[in-house]
């Protein structure tokens, strides 16, 4: 499979970052163990629920999920998480 190259207009800083990345000079900082555990705990799904919603709402959610390329249950879970976290 051929790799296509897209030409972007980069400013000088972006060019430096890209060159550093391509040459392997960018290093990632170690992630603190507490952050790793918090992320794992956030992603853990250990409760099932049953809800009743209108058929129209469910079809709309399924369409939106299909456009995003994800299962509709994942989209619903994401919406609940965003709302509970104050991001929605």
C-alpha cells in the first residue's frame, strides 16, 4: 500500500516539531502511576443499566454513531460520561 504525502503549509515552529518527530528526537514524558490508575478507573465499565427512550431518539443516536464510526452504546456512554463530568 503506497503512503500518500500531503503537503501542508507549516510555520517555522511546526516544521521544527515535525522534523524532530520524524528524526525520533521527540521523547514522551513518563506518566505518573496515579494518572494511569485514574485513567483505568475512568474507563472501567462495571455497571449495566436499562433505560427506555423513544424510538425516534434511538434511531437518531444510531445515525449519529454510524457517522462517527462507533457503536451507538459507546456514543450513549460517552454522552453520559461527558454530562456527569460537566463537559456537556
